């Protein structure tokens, strides 16, 4: 029977963040396989920035309002004060990824539909 | 050659139930600082991690270092060579979820991250990867 571990409690106790599931196996070959898997998926770039996600292969120009960029710069600066090195556009990419995962078709339609002004 | 320390089980182990060591904890001991080029005293940290795992969880095994290479596209495609050592420790569900043991393991990882100037210390518990990125002193 597989024992359930409380991963949130473990993360809190370690002062760590949960990053994802891996297939950990014992023995030398298990150790080497796990290492290769982790280096490919969670590798931290030199300079200590946020781990590069190899699935982020596409690059696009993203037009932003100055106030949005300013907000991203402020938030990423505050995050960096806590020791996590993140750039404003990395933060933007993360926000897009997380929001896109949760966004329903209806919510997308509501976002892009022109807002009607109230008329008397 | 794999190096192992076997010591008496740490606190929190229940001899009659939950005592079987079936949770794998894996720690990655880096070979270089976060700049990817400055070497660290890796052997010292391998020995220190074995000592910590032996004291807290009852034992651990350090495997021979692996050699890896990756291309750092943020630094003009420079190739970074790393030779991490993988340390395996089998423990019990009770011991890995014990507050005192978690605090000891977390404190060790933060000290290693701080003193070897890492961007991140990686740890696997069971089937999940954990990242420790804040290395503030206790």
C-alpha cells in the first residue's frame, strides 16, 4: 500500500516550493535517471534566475501599456527582494501561462468583447 | 565508489508501525557556484550531507558524481559543465513528516545554498521535486 505524504506540510517544513512530480527510483541508475530528468525540467540558469522551463520555446512581441510594464517591474522588484530572481517579462510569461490554464471560453469572450457604455 | 553512512535511526521512528523505510529522499550536491564556473568544495558538502542524513534519518548513500552539460542561452550559448553528486536517503513516512527532521533538513539545504552561492537547492521527497531558493540565516 502506498503511503500518502502531506507534500504541503513537507514543503512548509523545508521552507521549499513544490515544483512538480518526478519518477524517483533507487540505485545508481535510478539516481542518474532522476538527475537527468530534473536537470532537463527544472534547471536553474547561470546567474541564479528563475529555472528555465524548456517548454517555453516560443517568443512573441507583447505590446504593453506603460502602466502595466511599470506594475510588472514593481512586483518583480519586490519578489527579487525575497531572493527569487525574476525579470518583469518572465513574470508576465508566468502570469499568461497560469491564467491561460484556467481561462474558460466564456471568460475569454467577456475579456475581448467591447464594453458597452451605459446609456440612458 | 558509493559512500554510505549507516547510523542508528533518528528520532520519530516507530519500531512497531510505519518503521519501514520506503520514502526516498534525494539531495543534489552541486559542483559549481551559481555562475556556473566557480568550483565549490563539493566533497566537504557531500560529507556534511551524509553526516546530516545519518544523524537525522539514520543513513544515506552518495553516488559517484555525474557529469552534465547544458547550454546557457542567457549567456550567449555558453556551455556550462556541472558535476553534481546525488545523495539518496531512505526514510519512513513518519520521519520525513516530523517537524524537527524537516527543520534540520531545510536548515542544511539553506546553509549549503548560502555558503556555496547557489540559485537553488534541489530536493526530491517521494515523487515530488522541491526547490529551496531562499537561503536566509536561521
